[in-house]
């Protein structure tokens, strides 16, 4: 459980540095959003590898990260989209 806590806190910090709490403006490009998501997914891969999280550890990480990000004030729709991409990436590697 300690590894999941460390991983979720590290990813919450990474999320803070990559994404903004307020919804993006319409002028924000899709390419910039895709690049931000890709940077986050790279960080997810690093953290899950470093903490040696298996299937259940990744599931707990996703749940804990969701709760942390919503508590920090991120829009639930943004959190849902990013975490879904995170789960898909962890299973497919894409």
C-alpha cells in the first residue's frame, strides 16, 4: 500500500505540472492537449515501473489518483478522460 501511496502522490504532482485546473480555452490546440497527455502517460509508465506495481496495484493507483485529483479541484470530466487514457495505455502500451 505504501508503494501505491507514493506512486499516486508522484503522479498527482506530475498532473499538477502538466494540466491546468481550469478548463482549456477553445483556442488551445488539440496537439498541445495530446502532447500533455503523452507526457503524463510517460510519467505513469516510469512511476508504475519504478514502484513495481502489478495489476491490482495499478487499479488501486488509479482509484487513489482519481480521488486526489478531484479533491485538488480538477474537473471530474478531465480526470475521467485522463485516467481512462492511463488505464488503456497501461494495458495496451499505446
